C-alpha cells in the first residue's frame, strides 16, 4: 500500500492545482499527438491525424508535433507581444471602487448600453456589452481544443480582426454606459434599476 502523508486541505488543493497546470502546458498537450498521428480518421475518408494536421499547416516530423511547428502554423496576426493568442469574447465589466455604495468585495457588474438597460428595467431582458479580443493563451491552459480553435480562426483572421476593430470603435463612440441591478423592497418584491457609470471605469 502506498505511503500516505498527512497534508492539509490547503496543500491538497495547491498540489492538485499544480498537477493540473503541469499537464496543460503546450509541451504536454503536444505529446498526446505522438501516439495518434498514424490513426486514420473515418470522418475524413481515412486521412490520418498526421496528414490532417499537415493540411492545416502543422508540420509533423517522425510522428511528432513540436512547439515550433505550432508557432509556425499560427497566424502571425494572432500574436500578442510574441505570445500565441486566440480571439475570445470578453464581457465589459465595471468594478466599483471601495468608496462606492455599490462596492462588494469580489463583485463586478456587466455593462450595457442605455437602450439595453432601459429594456431590462421594463422587461428583465438585457443584452450586455462584450468585445472580441485577441487574448494570449495562458501557459497552463492549453488543450487540443485551443489549438483547433486557433487554426480555424487563422483561416478567417481578416474577418475576426475587422469585427474586433469594430467593437473597439463602437465602444469608443458609445456616449453612455450603464449597469442594471435589482433592489428588494420592504414587501419582498424586487424592483429593476439602472445606473449610469463612468465609461472609463469599465474594462474587459
């Protein structure tokens, strides 16, 4: 029977978090390709995994895929300060300052346009603001899905880049930004409210 040491709950969490991080590096993810590059994909009429990767611009050498091969296949426009990045939608958030009557530790509010905030007050429905952003992939958050997403996004980079630029322009041209919230009245009923915020205090 394996020896068991007495560890605290904090150490247990920290240990498993460390193991998860180490198994989600790009190097570790690419090692999983080593045993499957010769496997045929019935969905692609028998094309092997290796052949499929090469069709996507990822060089396969001796049944392996290197970090360099991934970097070479990555669309150059999807690099942020040299880091491999992907397009992701990020919500626009407002975090009140500690002196605000809205402040709660760890609490952030999603931001909406005036029209959407008014719609929330009337109906309870609201489409919050979000922006398409190029976001670097965290060193410890790699998986095959991230690589697949990047390869597909790279094929339509111009379209995504235009959408991202338009989101930035729309935000710059937005005159007013709002948050919405509920207030519970003395009778227990909730009243929907909206409040204008300083736009320069919001962020993605």
